């Protein structure tokens, strides 16, 4: 699991980006945390820099929206979903369990 930081450091309606082999964005939607791959599948843009509306984040480049619960895009130009990841809160600290890439060995 990857340590994101303290729960208090992710304000409501905001996101934080965790850099790594694959950047991950963690969003706080009304107290519920969601984690997805941070890079838009249409073009190289940080979804953590996008606009959050409910459980949807809009890419800051070309307005593709992704559902934070499923990773599915709502329509073009993005056609490929982003991966979603499990978020764990333990003693006020937020962790992300990154989902293995498709085709990766376990």
C-alpha cells in the first residue's frame, strides 16, 4: 500500500496526486475517498487538476469525464477507462492499494 498522507490533508471537494510508477489521484467527495490513475487516457493530463462534480472528474484538457467509482469515461474524446484503486483509512492516515495493471503477474 502507498501512504497518501493524513485524512485532514485532503479537503472536501479536492484531490491530491501521488507520484510513482503510475501516478494516482485521490479525491475527497463529501467525505468519501476515491482513487484512480491520475493520467487521462485520452491525452497526458493530470486528472487531479480537473474539475470535480459529484463522483465525476472532468479532464482539464478536453472535457472527458471519468466516474471515480468505476473509472469509466462518460464519452469522447476519452474511450478507455482509468483504473480504480482501493482506499484504506487507518488511524487518520490514508493509504491506496494500487490495482495491478492488466496483464501483470501477481
